[in-house]
């Protein structure tokens, strides 16, 4: 599970910057959200039990009869509770049964154009002028593409962080052209969750300082990838992770 004291990752394609000095309120808020997510099923079922208990108490104390005498007030209270509870319940619980799938073609290596220069005029042999017709001029050869062979620099298999947060599939760092890299997720299957993102982490099994946000997780199942920024130095990254930004929680990790 991610450290609740961590600062939420920075924006897209930006290294994550952590601050050592944080307020007590920030730490407390992060800890509360982290605990709520870990115990979201218990919170959901507890809320159902609490709602049923309140309904029974309301029936025994005559609150329902009072509500019928004041329908406008009762409707306002119910509408407020639904407006707060329904979105929160959907946000926390819906990822449990919602799955998405995506299959993208693998990365294609870009060709490199190599030009064959004709001999320069200085190096061409000189011949005495003659009255014979000038020979036909041969056009200079055009640059010809030389295919670049894509190369996998690092690869690892995904594993979930616990029995609930499962993870399967592979993550590979592929060089698709000189100095340009692509992160490929193959046969991926992970637990769905709110606000999931893909990161390259400087730690082997967790989110850490200096992690690079690659992009929002495209799907819970399938094969797809992300082009990394042109100036990305992959030597400092030791894993690919699936990270919940909202609750600072690690879902799955593939160690390179």
C-alpha cells in the first residue's frame, strides 16, 4: 500500500516531486482517504446496515408519520442524502464490477534515412575537353530508408499488491527509434479502481520519488502502450506500476 504521507503525483509526463514538509491536516486527510479506500467494502456494507437501522428507528419513533405531515421538508432531506451518498457510493464501489478492454497494435520501429553522397567534383578525375557529345548525366541517388530494429531494454511481469488488488501481464520498455522509447503493457489484467494511472517508478516495488507519470490507465484488460517523452532517460526506472492517484494506493507492479 502506498505511503499516505506521499504527495499526489504531478501532472502528465512530469516527474513527481515530493515535499518533506507537509502540514498535519494534509497528512490526516491522506490517511483518512487511504483508510477509507482500504475498507471501502466494509464502509459500503456498514452504510447499508446503518441506513436500515435508521429506517427502523424512524418507523418506531414516528418520524415517518411526521415526514408525511411535512412532505416538502422530508423530500429536501432525502434529496440531500441521495445527492451526497449516491455519487460517493458509485465512485467507490462501481470499479469492483466495471471492466474495460482495449487491444492496440504494437509499436512500429521508424525507418532511418541514410543518403548515399555522389563523388564530389574535387575528387572526380579530370579529362581533356573533346568535341564528342557530352555523356548523359546520372542523377544523384535518393536517400534510402534503413529500418531500425526495435529493441526491448527492460521487461517485467505484473503482480498485484494483495489478494484483492490482482495484477497480471507484462510491461516492457521498447526503443522504437534512437533515443525514443515506448512502454508496452501486454496481456494486462488488473483490478479496476478510481483514478488509475500508469507510472514508471524509481523503486522496484512501489511508488517513489522521481516517478514518471506515463498516462491514465487505458483499460483494465488488454494490450496497449504509451509513447514516452523524447527526453526520457529510462536508466533510472526500476518498475512500471498501476497507481491510484486519488487515494495514493498501489494496485499492481511489474519489476524490471
